């Protein structure tokens, strides 16, 4: 889910510190990465005395390595290292320091992985908030671990959320014969994005069954059903900001749609996430998200986890020309799909689905896109965490859909 993107802020008179790993959940044993960003927004330079940055990584993060670079005249006391961070930085007005950290999550760890970066400031800097930023990530059982079904779990899509017909719309199906309990989240303020990329400031989440609204939430701590906020928090799925949205609900088998928009028509990068919070049948399948697909940091990113101990065949589609939108709404003219593993390696790509080596097999599924410019990846995947990125093959933008179909079943 993955999408996936937590961030903490500490606003200072001179400096702001942020920390993110770009993920909400991760499978134990997977590789992960963090970014720490320190920005001097003024009113003056922090150069007379160096500022110390520390990050003592939790023991569940194995083999951490880090590198550091500065822009706008900012200087790192040490450019790179292994293990915990403890170094100085010099940050003039408008300067930026960036730390990039790579590590692996202990395969035997589950629960909340909490990691904090801290600034020790010069005595002449007046602080208006704690000089620290904390990132919290939920670590789920390793694929193949006991009690984990062979299923799609913890689905998320990050998108550029606009207004009207360009809000983000996520659909999912619950298959089986009984209810399944889920948590659906809409995030924006806690989404990890580079400096300067706007986040959705106040997400509003609506859950639909057909044309009927069955739940809606603006701020997750204010729930229609009193006590749902305690359930969400108890599941370690509380959003990272009070303005973010979350819905806990036990749903009958069938198709559902989650709509993500901004309160008072605000816009920015946001995430829709669907978490399967109970093991066993029924299960989630056939996930799709429609959103406005932009470029660079406004592309659409779908994350999903295959849990269990056996491989699963999936079909991932990227559509644009056949997306149903009102007259005048531009579609993504030439969608491209790229599939990444938990280490961030792009191991499969497709532009036009008929160009795929296994296009005949794609056609045989009965789910081939109906436009030759649309994309499809038919692949058998081992249990793990995966990310599919949808963008325009030639840099185009417009309404697009990314879909993940479970072809294996149980």
C-alpha cells in the first residue's frame, strides 16, 4: 500500500525537519529506504555553529547505510556512513540537506516500526516545536508465514487528486460467502513527497456500494459510529494526521468504490488504501483505481501485497483511451505500466499490450484491453510487496485506470 508514505514535521524558527519512508505498510524481510530532509526557511542562516543530526535506527532495521548531500550552500559534516547517523550539518538560508537511508526489515519482526530523526540546535536558535520527525510503518508477517492466506492484501494507490471528474476513485471486490472487515484510509498531509510537491491538505473519503453511499469520513478521529476510531488505532492503522480520513467497516461480498477528494475542493497528492484486517475467507480481489495521471511526482502508483506461501498469477492493466469519462475530460492517450519489486527494481514493463511477448496469453484471459495503446502485464509473482506505476509513455497526462486482477483464486 505502496503504496505507501508517512511523514513527521517539526517546525522551527530556523529549520524544518521531515522524515519519510514512502510506505504505510511493508512485509517483514523486505528492503526499505528513508529520506530525511532539513530545510532552512529563515529568517536567517544557521552557519555560525554546526547543527547535529542523529538517527538511532531500531534494531529491526538491519544493515542501515546512508548518504548525505546539501544544496543551496548547505554542507554535510559527513557525506555517508554505515549504521546510526550522528553528524553535523550547516544550513544557510534556503539551504536543504537530504539524507538517503537504505536498510532491510528484520524477517522476524512484526508490528509498528518507529524511527525518529533529531536535530541538536545551536543555542542561539529559538525552537517553536520539538526538533525531531518520526516515521511509523506497519510491518506485516513475512510472505509464507503462519496464518497468512495466499491473497492480495493491503492495497494502496497514490494519485494526483483534483476536483470534479479528476478525484481519485478506487474499486475493490470482496469475494466469498461472508463478511470481511476492512479499513479504508484517505491520506494527504502525511504522504511523503519531495519538497515543493503539494499534498492533499484535508482528504475526504466516501465509501460506495453501487450508487449508494454507505460511509463517509473527513477527519479520522471523528467517526459516525462512536468507537471506530479506537478500533482503527488499535489495529495500528491510525493515519499520521488528524485531518486524514479513515473508515472501519465489515462488508458483505460484492464490489465497492472508495472516492478520495479534498475538503472545499482542495487538491494535491493523496493516497487511497484498503487494508484487510482479518485473516481467512472472504478475500480482496480485482482492485482498480481511476485518477488523473500526471508526470514525475503526479504519476499514479498502485501498491499491493501477495501474502501466503505460493505464487499467484495476476494481470495488471493500465488504461486510458477506454476510460469512461464525461465529454471534455481528457484521457491518458498512451498509458505505460512499470512493475517494481520491494527493492525498487523495475523488473517488468509494458507500453502497448500487443507488444508483450505473452500477448496471446493476455488475450486468452478475456481481460485484454480493448485499445492497442493500453498496457497489460500478465505475470506470476512470488509472495511479496509490489508497486505498479502508471504514466504516459510519451509524457502525456489525463484520466487513467490501473487495475490488478487476481487470476489464481484460492
